[in-house]
């Protein structure tokens, strides 16, 4: 063609390279394709494995985390969570983070429980509320569900992390449901693209 810095080359055996503007954009070799991403590269899901009573003071969900281990295997490296309930992302990028949970009211005239997510960009020197979800109910032992989601620009995996917490506005006895076999709650992380 007429564009000297754009085209297809065959620089060595079993290799095809594609360039635009003098920059290699994609390469195909007998080992595979590089330079492009085919679909989702990271997707993971966690849940809490047992019930707990939500207190009136905000608290992190620190224990009984497990990666969903039935009917799904993570895509990519996957998330990691430490003993303080703090999640580390496997690679930089733009992530869709979501949570679905349900809880049950015990007793009391007014009841409302919440689960939230905080994110940090400085490895927890400080954190910011990124999403919040509420369950309210007017009947004893009523069960309700809540959903929340946000986009998180994870620019550096050593500093950009998150954690989930909860509290009950009034009586401190709303039950957050957990199960080791079923997603009574589901915390989902999907990398949508590069940062």
C-alpha cells in the first residue's frame, strides 16, 4: 500500500505481525496471539460461609470468606483476601465490583441493616465509601435482599484494595445469611479493561 509504517509483516518462521503508525499492535506465532485481549481476563466470586448477627457498630466482614467453589472456577489469577477481610486485586484495571446479600430481621419496631464497601488507593492509610446497600423491614422475621455495585479503577495492586462491612441501624440483631454451598451472599469481581 501507500502507508510505509502500517502493514503486515512476516519477520521470522511461523510469525505474523501487524503494525499501525509504526507500532506493533498484534503478533501471531505458533505459541498464540499477543497484543490483544480476548474477552474477560479476570473474574472471581466470594461468599461468607455462615450466618452472623449484625451489630449497631460498623464492622468489617473479616472471617468465614471463601471463594465460590462449586459450579464456577475463577477466570485468571483471582482475588485474594487477608485475615482482616481486605481484598487485593490480581492486576491493575477497571473492575466491576458487586454484592448481593440477604438478611432477616429479628424483633423490634424499626429495623434496617446495611452492607457497604470501602476502597483505598493508599493501602489503607485511609479509605472511601464506594457503595452502600440497605435492607429495611416492618415485620418480625421478615427476609429481604439488597444489591450494590460500583466501578473501581485499580491503578496499582499494592495500594488499591477494598473491604466490606456491615451494621444494623437499631437493634443490632439482624441476621446476615451465609452458606458454604449456596450463594446466600455473593461478592463478585470482574475486570472490564485496562486502567
